C-alpha cells in the first residue's frame, strides 16, 4: 500500500499522521499481506479432512 493511501486512511480514522512512521506502517502492512497470501491461495482448507497419523505405541499405552 502506498504512503498516500495510508495517510488518507489514518486521517479517516482520526489518527494523527507522523511522516517518519509511514515507512514502518507500510512495511508492517506488507508483512501482514504476505502472511495472508498462503491462506488466500488455499481458501478451501476447511473443506479438506485432516490426515492424522497416530503412533501405535501411544494408543497402546494410553
């Protein structure tokens, strides 16, 4: 997200804009976007049945 857009959104929220903080906010938003990318790519994860591998010894002595 570009800094101009970040400024606009901060002003809309009533948050004072500190110019020196904009690069850090921009980097944080980019990090969040990158973290969400795999989830967006696999949006049908809830439809898959998870594979569970159980160690027989754990079941035997449980």
